[in-house]
C-alpha cells in the first residue's frame, strides 16, 4: 500500500468515524438535555402560575374583606364588592369572575352582556361542564381546574387551554375565581426548544466545519506528497537520462571528435596511404551508428514509441527479439489491450528490468514471458530457470533491489493500481504483475489527476 493510500486509510477514515461518533453523541446528549429541561421547566412553570393564582385570589378577597367581614348581606354591599372585583386586573387576560352557587354569572369584566344569566350548563368544546365543576371545587375547599376558553388578547373566539383557581365565599353564596392561559407556557417551552435546536444546529455545523477542514488538510498533505513523489521520480529520471548521456553518448561523441580531428590532420598533411584515411572514416562511421543506436535506445527508454503505435503485446514481442543474451519464449493469450498508458509503461518497464536482472544475476538458460488478459485483469509473468535470490533480504535492504522497488512503485502508482508478486528459489524466479483494466478511483487521483504529457 502506497503512502498516499495509507494517509487516506489511517487518517481520513478514523477522522471521519471519530467526528461522526462525536456528532451523534453530542446530538443525543443535547436532545436528552432538552427533554430533561422541558420535564423540569413545565412543572416548575405551572407551580409558579398556581402560586400566582392563589396570591391573586387572596388579594381579591383582601380587597373586599372590609365589606365581606362587615356581616352585611344587602344588595348595596354586594354591589360595592362586585364593583371592586371588576376593576381588579393584573394583565390583559388576568381578571376575576363571580358566580352564585346556582350558576348565575354575577360579574365578568370581559362578558358584561352575560351578567345575570345562568351559566350552569356551560360546557367547553371538550364537553367539560365549566361552571358546575368550578362551583363543586370551590365548595370543596377551593382548587384548580383545567378547561379551554377564548383568550381576550388573541382577539379570537378560538378556545385556549386555561387553568383557573376558585374559592367559595359562603356568607354571600358566591364562587370567586381567576385563571391563566396555558398557551403562554407552551410558547415559552417552544422558545426553549427553538433555542436548543439552534444550539444543536450550530454545534453540528462547527463539527462539520472541523471535519471538512481536517479533510482539506489531509488532502493538501496528500497532494504535497504526490507532488513531491512526482518531483522525486522526475529527478531520478533526469539523473538516469543525464547519466546515460554522459556515460554513453558523450563518451562516444568525444571519441568521434578525436577521430575527426585525426582525419583532418591526415588530410591537411602530405599525401598518405588512403587506406589509413578510410580506416578512420569507417571507424568514425561505426561510432556514429553506435551513438545513433544509443540515442534511439534512450528515446525508447523514455516512452517506447512501439507502445503507442502497436500496443503492449507487440512492444514486449519486439523486446524479446532485441534481447539476445538468453533465449526467451513469449506467450500471449486473451485480450491484453485497453490498459492506460501508465499501466502499459509499467508492465513494459517491468519486463525490461526483469530481463536485465536475469542477464546480470540469474545465470539462466531460458526465460518465459507470459502475457494474459481476461475481463478484469491483464497479467504479465516473467519466469526464468536461474539460481534465484533471497526475496525478503533483497526487498528489505535499502542498498539493494532498486530495480524491484521501481517496479513496485510503477505498478502501485495512481492510474495503474497493479500488484507485484515475487517468488524465487534455487530452481528459478517468477516475477508477476496483475493490473486491473479499470484502476480504482483513488481519493487523490479524482481530486488532482496527474496525466502523462
């Protein structure tokens, strides 16, 4: 596995999994906290409202206590008490109401037109007998009662949930009550839910931003490694190219220069035997042919034209013909066309390097080159009957096996995604490469494709 792929597998995947797990945990915990908060807030809010209702009723009874405790039961005294209660308001929806114990409305600041009417059979949309139930609760010592009733501040006849508190004024046969609308509590809880939802959303967005930033950093690191690897490969190719020019072409051109200078001296001097001159010209011509062949070889080494013109099979067949040191049997089966240029070049380079290694080290009598293609893969195997080598020692020693490492690097590169297999024993060596027809779309190659120019 190449370095960039390791970065993707061991950095990006755990990072995404960890941040996803953190996101789910944060979301679960935040949602749980909101539910717990609702479970605490609603009862506390209701308890507060109930305490306020009791206090409001206590203040109302205190406001008319001088009349109620006077012992008078005449109409004038009662009218004065009703007038005082009618003026007591603590909000637009906070008012008091009075009924006698038979259900007749005695005072209601929001329903003045119904004062004097008997409301004993008044029911809310849910079927609750409001006045009967309130009177029963009041006569039982006072208490709370839930029902639905139109809310004055809403300017609508749509009933809203309401909780009222009622007590009995037994000396006058009255039921005194007041109430609060519970939709205010629902609105407060909805506001709490909205704030919590916004906080959860913001937290998730921050986690997502951190995830994207982290992924971007990993991508940039991978891109930097990719660029560095390409530059390193290019630098090695330049050094190899320069070395071949210096050690081969330049040396031969230098020798040709000396021969030409010698020929010029011969021609500038007194007439001599032409056979000497012809020998120099023939030797110079031979050196020029050698330089020409070497330059062609270097050009083919950069990217063999035969790969582009005739394809991988023909290029390998020509390579076996050009290799004269050891007999080579070449076999090709199946469809081996359709690979990318980097894949064709990687397989061609592998064959070149394997032949050269066999020539230098294997002491082989015969080589077999087998090229096979199926629907998914193209496989190239080079098998010799040489003396073999220690694969583990050669691949682990950084001072040896440069050619093998270059093979593996080319085959595992983006755009190839191949696999190299080595097997060696005293009876011979097998070098095998398998390349998929459609290389996997790796993470970095999709984002930053690098094509051979």
